[in-house]
């Protein structure tokens, strides 16, 4: 048996190593943003594979969609070929996701991960021609509709113009939010008035972390400039203190719930943010600097409900230090800590500590 996993371009080797350590799977066919794995010969039970791909989706930092591979297909007579593979597999499909692998790193050449509208026709053809329509969910005909708990999802991935892979994955009650969406891509787009790409990262981060940051919450944004992350918090009715020596976008500065402290966090009076309940941070520095800054705040402020922050990975060998980063965060008193390279992250990871 084979499984396939989508990921960010440039992290294929990291993903192979990560999955290899978890399950001793061997990497097989691979292209930027897409990796397949061969499972051990003694692992033949579909139920075992089902549990494993759900486990990888929960535990992997760098995986997006994780699927049992049904096979690869050419564009010739694609729809019939897909359903033939499904029939042979004996899976009962409730929903269909179509997507394509990333071609670039997020933000490169203006690229942002998305499910192309051009795949809508393929989705419609697959839905209309299902040989088992009674198993499809009532809204399965809606393009790019999220899956819900308990559903079996058919994944059809365009790898090249004339090459596709078909697979299945399952939505469990403990599945991360990305499992529900085509290609693991949450359907958010950068607003025209967004101050920066940080808006994408923290909007996705709140979906993923499930942090309930509501009206009048007191929030601290470290490394705020030019203000994309602060906008995400402000849109939820929060009061935001943004700390950064650089300039903040005018539309953020003009918001009545925003206050800018111009300077570095280690030069700022702690009393100014002593009541902060939620902290976000997107500091363009090595992980040690970011963690030291947050360590100091966590020791001073006992009112914190949660932190959502990025750790930059300028050298990929820093990935081996992630377990040590988590140990340091646990010392701050946080018990619920999640780590993920989000869809809109670049060469960095997001950490949610609650």
C-alpha cells in the first residue's frame, strides 16, 4: 500500500524524515509539494492504514492532506478511472475534494495556496457520476465544501497537467481543522486592506488553534508592524497593544481599539501590558530570541490565556530543535501546546500554547 501527503514546497525531505521516524515508511514518488510513501509489506489491513493516516494528520508538523493512495491516473477518461479505483477499494465516499500541489513557496511570485476555481468542473463531473450517490452527503455537490466528522473523503490531486492521484482520508472527531478542507487549505484570502501577509498567518492560526478571542479581549502583538496580525484580532473586537519599533499601517493606527508602543519589547515597561490575556508574535529573529522574549512575558504576566506565535527556521537543521522548544514552552505553565507549519507560513512554524 501507498499513502500520499501534500506539503509546502521545499519541505519534502523534512516530511520524509518526519514520517519515516514516526512509522518507518519509505519515501517513494515525489515532486515539490507532494510526497508518496510505501508502507511495510506486513501492513496490509485497511483499518490499520486508516488509523495511521489519521495519526499522521494529527502528529505531523509538516503534512497537510494525508491520504491512502488508490493510484495515479492520466487525464484521459479521468472521471471513470477515478470511480473504477474507488469501486475496487470498497470505500464508501461521502465527499469529494479536488486540489493541486503547490508550485511555489507561499508569498513567492505572489503565490498563495488555494484550490483553483478551474477544478470546479472536475468536482462537478465526479459528483454527478458517482456510482454510489446514496452515500454522498447532501451538500457534496458544493465545490470546496468542508468535510464534517465521520465522513470519508475522496481526494483527487492534480500533480501535473496530465497526471493525477486519487486517494481517501477520514475525518475523525479529533482531526485538525485542515483535514476538513480540500488539500488542507483553509479558504481564506488576503483582504485588500490587509497591512501584511501576517493577516493570513494569524487568521489561519486562529482557525487552527480554536482560540476564542472575543470582544474586549486584551491582546498583545509583539513584532506588530505593519499590523496584519493586529487586524485579525481587531476584527474580533479585541483591544490590541502592538509593540514594534517600525511603522504601523495608517488604517491600523486609526482603529480605536489599537495602541502602538513604538520600541522593542525589552525596552518597554511591563506594566503597559500586564493585563494582556492573549499574545501573538511574529518576530523576524532566530527562535531563541523569540522564545526568550516570550519567556520573560510569561514569567511576569499570570493572566495569559494563550500564545500564538511563529518561530522562523532560517536553517532547516533548526527543525531538530523543535522538541527542545516545546520543553521550554511547557516550563511557562502551558499544558496544551500544538505545532504546525500552516498553509500560509513560509519557512517557519506556528505554535499555539494555551
